[in-house]
C-alpha cells in the first residue's frame, strides 16, 4: 500500500481578506514531490484557506491512489487538533470543510501531525503564489514538472555566477531555463514573470503535466460548493472593536505599553531590574495620562498587567484608574538586569567594560558585567510569561505595561526574528505595540511606536 505525505497551508491578507491555499503531495518512501496545487479563493479567513488547502491536498492524493494511506502535516494547530478529534469544531464555516475532509479517505487511513511553520515552507510558498496571482486577477498555475525544475537549476548553475545575494538574477536565469525547456517540449507552459521566484503566474489552476486531472477537478468543484456559504459570510464579517479582527474565536491580544519617561530615559542610561528602580518624571506622568486617554477612547482593554518595577506600576496605575480597572503585577514582565551597567550610558560602558560589551553585542548568551541577565535568559523568561498570560486571558484584550527588552522580545518572538533584531528596534517611552495570539499558535503584530500620537 502506498503512503503519501500531504503538506498544506492557507493564508488570508486581512483575515478575512484575499485568500489562497497551497498543497503538496509527496511519496513517503522516496520524498519525491508528486503533485502541487494552489488556488486563489477570494475573500476568506485564514482558517477557511487552511481547510481548503487540506481538502485540495487530500483530493490530490486520492486522485493519485485512492487506496493509499496519507500522513498530513500542517502548521495550523487548529486544523490538526480539530481533524484529529481532540478539539471541537464550533465555527460554522469550519464544520462543512472538516466534514468533507473526513470523507475523502476512509476512517483510519489519514493521520495528522502539527509542524512548525519553518517546516511547511513549500505549501506556504504555494499559498502565497496563489494570493499574489489573485491580486493580479489571475490564478496560480504550475510552471513545470519537478524534472524540468531540476534541469533548469542545473542549467542555471552552469552559467556565470552572479555576486552573492543577487537572487533576482538567479531567478531570472531559472525562469529563462524553464521557458526554454517548455518550448523544447512542445508546450506553452507559463512561467513566473515577476521580480522573484514567488511572482504570480497567469493561467488556470493546473496539476503536474501528464497526471489524471479528473479527481482534482472534482475536488475543486466539491470544495467550491462546500465553501460557497462560508465565503459569503466571511466577506460580510466586520472586525469587532479592538486591535485585531476575531478569528476562530477572539485571540488573546496583548497591548504592550512601555512605561513613561524616568529621569534616566532622556539620558539613555541602562535602567533594568537591578538598578535604582526610578519613578516616572513629570514628562513620564504626562505621557502615561495621554496613553490612558487614548486607550479609554479605544474602549477595548479588559485587564491591566504590570511589571513589578516602580515606573511600570506607576504608568499602569494611571491608565487603570482612567479605565476603571485594577492592576495585576506579573514578575515575569520585569526588565533585564543589566548588572554593573545599571545607571551608565552606552559610552560609559564602552569605556569601562569594552570586552564585556563587545561579547554582549555579539551573543544573546553573554551577560552584562557583574552577573546581569543575558538576552537569551530574558527571552526564556518572557516566553514562559507570554504562555502563562495567553492561557489566563484567552480571547481577551489585555494591557501589559512593561519595558523595552520585554516588549522587543515579545515582538521578536511573534515575528520569528533572530535575537540580533533586538538591536534594530527603536521603542519610545509610552509607545504602544500590539501582539495578537491565535488558537492555532500563530501571532500578528501591530506597531504604534511614536509618542507623538499621545499629544
């Protein structure tokens, strides 16, 4: 009995918004890619698109061999948990899609596994290609077979190498080789024409050349019928009041407020959890009042959580009083301990502890002089605090009043950015950032990093 691996993904630019899916079927024994499929599906949510990707992958596998067993891999925890039967399916748009997916193969012939997003890049790329094509009023089409892609890659490798990083030139050579291969084969398969390898492609959705398309055509028709009502409702969804539209139930939304200025802030001195614990300056209190007024106008904050340090508790108290809420103190939101650097400027640290500073700038595992806290240790603490708060405030919008490093770390982790990105973010006093955490493990980030909006 053959075994297939199905990797699928879907996305929505707006959630709901222009959406598409991608799916890949490969041979479990050899790893060979047997079929790729993708489609722009109009306005839908992320989850509708993910389920449509699952359906397309299952139907493509069924068309190849209806007697096969299938192992599905997706980075949508929601879809995996629901199709595995561990989570209930409550959303009316999800139920018909899940029901159809369960009928493609007999019970027991399909297993499900959640994988991190970085291991689902193939399907993610196809979904984005489909959405790119939809933005141009086109549909995705597969440019060439796997063998032709290999031939094109070898052809590109024999040409004169471009400078490192010149991806556009390399992509252009691959496209040229693909076009030449298609013409030599006597057919007019369309190849991408955009600035990079993920550009949209004209033409109708296709499967691999020479394959039986009957099953896929039926799958597309069935999927369109199943989603007709769902897409109509998705197009009519209006975002609920708050910082992000609801999806699979409201996300846990963290509105991140950096504390107002202290006397150390304008001097740009290290001010962590191991120093003098300064209070707000007059400017800082005014900033907190303005932040409170803005958040009161929004009317979305349901709880306030603060770092234990004086400047954050004072900022949180000003905002909470305006909102009529209490303040919960969470020790995990404290600032990094900068050890012997507390109260010093960067230039003073450079003069007194040059080797330690260089090591700190080069590695997130390096600690500030005198037994301070490394950024790696801070990230571990912040990730644990994030998970604790997501569980405590599921579906709610919570104001977290904290510091530069915790906020940057939450944003970095949500974006999947490397540790060195901490040094590339500017975070003003009393600035706002937002991270929404969804049930499938994904997150979205919104930045409002400028105190001018508080004036």
